[in-house]
């Protein structure tokens, strides 16, 4: 018996073995798929036979596939809206009560109130898709104006000077653009106070809501929770020469201080600005020719 030591034969045999293993894997997957299809057909046959024996009904469709749930139940959209929306007399309830939070809860509400059973996957196709321009959105046939919306922390109290403040910010932006090479814009705000022992960023819960009624809760400037301990001071440094016509792009820095022992004041803000000036990450915005820009525009509340 002769044993070959040629590496080429070894590589050839190894590649053939890998190819055969790949073919076997594909055949196993195809076989499992056929088994699942056969099982589904058997269940469907059993269901039709039971329906024929108990009720004497024969299901026959003109086109391939089963009719849609909306075709069987024309009131499906009204039932979805009634399970989610409050009436006009319950305006206050919208702000404190969430009737349906997820598709699972909507599924349970339809089954409990109207004895309408739909699978969660089927029910989700009758809601607005998360992204309209995707292949998955094609499955959402004739959806209701209901979607799974994230809660936005944007509700704020109105103020008599809000139009004046907006005009002031626009004027400051125009002034900075005139002296773009000599100016820098710094937007400062104290964000939501964070209690010790609680996460700084909680889980963003979602809720099923009609498209025309977004869910909003109080802004961080009007806290309703427990006493807070830490104050994050956020500074957004903006280069007027590269603002992209907005005041939302730039470099961010965050300083955190205890509320009761130190708090925030003009002295702490000056210390924060000095730290920003000495930070090399901000030299491209703060300085010009190794010198601090002479014009600073501070946007504060």
C-alpha cells in the first residue's frame, strides 16, 4: 500500500469533502422545509374536515391562498381604533393612561372585547410599518393609521417670550455667520437631573398609538419624580463656518455636579468653559492661529 505525500491531493480531497458537506446541509434544510409544509397541509386538512363534519361548511376560494382577515371581518379597522383611542370626552385620560402599549396588548384587547383572534404577526401587518421604504413594508396591506410609537419627552409649557427668544437665537446665528472666522457659538443647558442609584438613561418604552395622536410627556425642566441629586451641564460648541445651516451639529461636552453640595452657578459655568478651552479636542473650533477666537456667542436658557 502506497501513501501519497502530495499536498495537492490533500487540498483537492479536502475541498471535495467540504463541498459534499455543504450539499448535505442544503438537502437537510430542504427536507425540513418540506416536512414543515407537509405538517401545515395536514393541519389544514384536519381543520377543514372538522369544519365539514361539525358545521357542514366547505371552504373554497377563487384564488390561491386564504382570504385576508379584513375580508373576513370588515369591521377590523374600527375594532383596532376602538381598542386604542379614547373618546373625545376622555382628553385627560390620554395623558395619564395608555390603553395599549404593545402589539401583544392590542392582540389581547381584540380577543377579549370582540372575540377576534389574529396572530401577532398577522395583526402587525394591519399597522403602519416602522420604515415605509423597505421590503418588509410591502406586507403591510391596507394598514390602519396606527403605529408603534416611541414616547417623546417634548411637552413643554408655553411662555410669553418664546417668539422673542426664537428671534434672538436667529439673530445671534446671523451675527455669527457674518464673523464666522472670528466667532464661536456655545449652546449650554442643564439637562434632566439624575438621582443617585437610578440609571441616567431609562428604557424608552413604546406604545401603540394612532398616527395623529403622538404620545408626549413632561419635559425635564418640569420634573414630577423623586428628588434629584446630580446635574449634567451640557455644552455644544458650534463652528459658524460649518454649521450646516443648523445649530445642532458640533462637539459636545458634559460636566456633572452634585445638586446640593455644589450645584450650578456662573462660577461653575466659567470653570466649565475654561476646561473646554484647554481641551485639545475643541482647538479646531475655539481657536484660530493658536489664539482663542475673540467673539463668543452663548445660547442659554
